[in-house]
C-alpha cells in the first residue's frame, strides 16, 4: 500500500519542559479534534502472548475451575477490548500480522474491540531500546518513512480484509526517546515527527474508525509527557489519543499519575488511556525463570497478593475516570494471559527463555482466573 500524501513537519519544538498551561499557539494547533466524546470506559487486557502460550500448551480456566477459551473467559468477565502488539519480522514468527488478525477475529466474535500496538521492531521496543527491524536497517530516511506507512497500512488492511476494524492503534510503543533509532531518536525531532505522522496517516487512511494513539512509559512523569506531546503538536503529528504506561512499583505514586493525566487533558484535549498497568498476585515463580518483580511488597504497604492486585487496578482506574472533561477513557492490564509455559518465553530469538511476568497475569499458576479479572471487567 502506498502513501496517500507527502508527510511534512512544522518547525522544531522546544526542548525544554513547556509552560504550565497551553500556549495560544499550542491551543490553535490542537483545534477541536480532541474534544470529549461519549465513549464508554475501556476495560482492556493485553493478550499479545496468548497464541504462543496456547501453542505451547497453556490451559485457561474460569474462576470455577472449568477450562475454556481465554478470550471468551475475558469477555464473560466484562473485558471489552484486547490489545495485541505487532512486530515486523520476529525470529519466532509470533506477534506478526497473522496473530493480530487471529486475536482480532476472536475478540470480535466474543463481542470485544481490538487495540493494535505497533512496535516498528523485530522485538521489544521501549524507552531503553527502539531498534529498527533488520529489513529496514539500511533504508534511507525517506524510504524508512514509507516503510512505517506501508507496514502499518498492511497490517490494518489485513484486519479489514478479515472484517475487523480496531478501535485504537498505537503508533509506536513507549516512545519516550523516539522510535527507529537513530533516525527517529529524541534528538532528531523533525524526523521523529515524520515517522509518527506516517503511522498516524496510515491509521486514518486504512482504519478510519480507529483513533491513532501515541504512547509513553512513566505515567507519573509530567515533564516527559509535556516535552514529547508539545513537540508532537508543534511538528504537526495528527494523533487522536494519548496512552500511558503506569506501573506503581516503577512510576511513582498515584498522585503523580493523577497530576500528569489531569494536566494532559487540559493541555491537549485528547482522550487518555492507561494502556499498560499490572501488579503481582504472588512472589512465587512457576517456570524457574526469575520474575521481574520479586519484592514481597512492591509498593510499601501493599504486599503482593490477589487482593492488592485488584486494589491497584481499582486505584488506577479511579484516577483515569476522574480525568477532567471525561477524557479518561480506559485502563488496560498488560499481558493478562501470559502464564508460565515452557517454550513461550520472552525472547523471540531464544526458545529457552522463560517468562518473568507470570506472577502478574490475571490467571494463576494453574491457569485459573484470578479475582483481578473480575475486578477489571467491572471497572
């Protein structure tokens, strides 16, 4: 699929943290596109690892212990959206357009929406690494811009062919420091904006009913969000929504998340989602591979437990619901179905890698739905 229009960029945005309120120029650039709409509050679950888990023998159970299809269990619990990441050419063949289409089709059949999370990489992309796909490594910048558009449009086009139109599409994953380094790194703001614009344009052209979202980690860091989104606006990136990751054991107190999201709503007028959050239900391990969170009390006063997993979910959702002007639109639990199964580890290039996240899934070590899943469905 070819790009519809040439992608331009306005002047370079300020590098420093912007003033406390939106400037007239910023408000004019934003226009009326981000005004609140009567959307429902999203109760979502990232299930990017589900198909690989299933292929390696994972079993999922309802709260009563009966086995069932994980997607149907999510839907029956009240979850109304699933999130799925997409990589360009991963070594293990998972998290490609093929799996996104399968998950999107299953979600649709279960009455749920789909959110697509483009990493623009062959493996994990986050604030510490934004590596180009191998096939794009030597592309001149103009061809790299086209590759972003074409890849985004191709995946969304495959979904359209399957009768699935996503509700939300992330253009990049946790792009605090940019994407597709070094071309779109934080110190190449015009080029970063052009790459983000290419992805947003592909969303609008190929899935016109979806919101194009930009997503950062560190949901309590208002300075980082202002810097990034001020520059996105100054450079004309046509995004429709803002996504944040917030993990309470890494990203500071809830008061920081609240202050940041409230400020973003007033400043940019866009729908806001916490698209990644989690908390451990245990410090135990099921696969012999060290967990990422091992502290028995990840946040002081809140030991790892099923009850505190539910507590943090409710607490984050309350912050999002109270965002001004109804712009807080939902919460998504990260990798809700990623239970510990041999062979379904984190590294696509290493079949022996394990899962460091199974103690933060919404299914226990026997594959049974935890109370947190019901909590998510009732937010």
